[in-house]
């Protein structure tokens, strides 16, 4: 019986594995360019670490087991608890602000579906120690450059909201069950008008509040563009919201203003349905979506100012976002922007016969020592088949080793794009032209 992968797991054979490696290489490059430093944490943590953040119910969503020391442990389901643990351990000596990024393989015991597998990779950006909206803007600016760098230019938009603002609107109209109220907002696009009204009413929202929220969300539609957001926020302030919600409005105003300053106003909208599913978000929240609206969220994040304290550290404002690999891959494939795979080979060394083997190996070694990607055919195939293999590998050029040329101290260099051939010294420069 043939073996297959477990449900919710995937193989990534060439060229897809190379394409994924290329995507995350670009992400790392953007993060480092923006001043983020890489953090790496273990793939297995104490189950208590995840329970401290998400409660005991998290045990149903993660891969848990009892190790040989009779300890309850779990495969890494997210990186934020590990990041908090590391920061708490280093807090007294770590200069602020902290800008860290992680690239981790994660595991969650969830029902597999399009854009969601049980094993996946995730790229996180986090900033600790910055209380102002500069942190949110820095994250979104870096995320935009990152998305553009991997090929998603023009395909995505940011949706922003503030949890304190959303909560304040609910309280203004009588909401008593905050989680049910947030769940109703989150599912607005997926439910009928009657179902939405019933869900709000069940959370304690008054009939007046139901009508206001239906009108407010209808007006917002797929998001209020940055250029039109000021009067919408003015309307919310006119409700007479509490102090926290008023501060949320001010925070959103600042974020939209600064996003315009860094050239991101065209891809940022206010969306009152964005509340995020995690209880630890304290104010601003944001997600990135496919502009065509066909896919689930491309990434999400927000401000979590109390998480470090939850893990025993000092009061530390914090903000972060996480980009998953699965939905990003769907987006790039749908728009034919998925990378080809491993970077193209520079040189493929070809021989006219097996007696040239030692020279071929010598030249390949010389190229590699010079930092040039090079390969050869170890299967002793014909000249024509070696050249076909060079083209399949997307090599820039072929070096052809033949006895007549070698007798003159030469080899043949063929440009595989144009077919043009020239003789070059066998002992000449190894680098690309």
C-alpha cells in the first residue's frame, strides 16, 4: 500500500519548494531592510505557555502530547507567546524599541480547507516598546513592501479598525455580551440582514443600535477609503462615545494620516467589521485582503499592549502581524505571479564525450568557488540531451568542453537565450559576463 501525507499536511516538491524558499528569502530581505532582527524559537513549547495567553480551550486547537518527562507540551501553534517569553527573559537588558521578525513552521489541529492546512509556515513582524501609532504604520509600511516584493503589488488592501472603538459603539447601544457582539460584526458579510440583527439583539444591542449598525456597515461597504474616512469617524464621535472609544477614533485618524504620508493611502480602508478573533488585542486591528474579495484574510494583526504583562514582564506596549503561507500562495497562483522555483542556474558545463569528465568537474568546481551557480550532467548523456537539460534548468549559458578546443586551451561558451557561441580561454574568468 503506498504511503501518503496525513490529512492537512502537504509535500512541496521542486520547483514549489524552491519557490517558497524564494518568497521567504524576499520577506527576510524586506524585514532586515526595515530594521527588524530575526528571532528563532523552539518548535515545541510547554502547553501552559499557550494556555496563559488563550486559556485552557486552546488545547483543542493545538497538537499536544505528554513527553518522556511527563510534561504536557505542544507543537508551536503561533509565535507570539514564545516571543513574549523571550522578551520577558531579556526585558531588563533589551533596549527599546524591539523590532523582531520570525519565520516559523506551525501546527494547528483545525479542519483543513482552502488556504488553511494543519501544518503551515508563518512570517511575523512585531514591535515592542512603542506606544504611539508609529508602530502600526511601521508594520503596515513594512508589510506593504514585503507583499510587493513577493509579487502581490496591486492585489491587496489593508482594512483597519480599532477594538476600543468597536467596543464603545456596542456599549453605547447596550451590548452586554462583548464576544457575541464582536462575532456578529465579524460575520456581517456572511449573514443575512435578519441574522445579523438577531445576533446583535442577542448580544444586548438595542433596536436603535441595530438600525445604526446596519446603516453604518452598509455605508462602509467593502471599506471606507482613507480620503473619505474623516466624516465617518466624525459621525461616530457624535454618538457620545466613552473615553477609550474616543481615543480609538483619534488613533485611527493618526494612522490614516501617516499612511498617506508614506504613500499607502490608496491601499488602506476603514472597515468596522474587523475586530480580530483574539481577545488580547487592545486597540488598533488590521487585516490584508485580496482586492477581488475571493480569499480569506492574507494576514492579520494589531496592538496587544498587555500581553507581556500576562507573561510576567513589565508593562510594554506591543504591536504585530502574521502572514501565513497558504492564502498568499493561493493569491499569487491565481494571478500567475507564483515564482518559477529555485533561481535560474548560471552555467551548465557540457562535454562532448565521457573522456572530458575530469575537465568538466574541474570547471564546475572552479565556477562554484567563484560564487557562480554551476552544474553538469553526471549521467553521461549525449551532447544534445545535455543542452536540453541546460535549457530545462534555465541556465544562462553552457560551457561546452570538446577535445579540439581543449587542444588550443579553449572551451565554447553558448548563450542559451540567443544561441550565439564564442570560444573563451579554459583558464579565463569564471564569473558571469
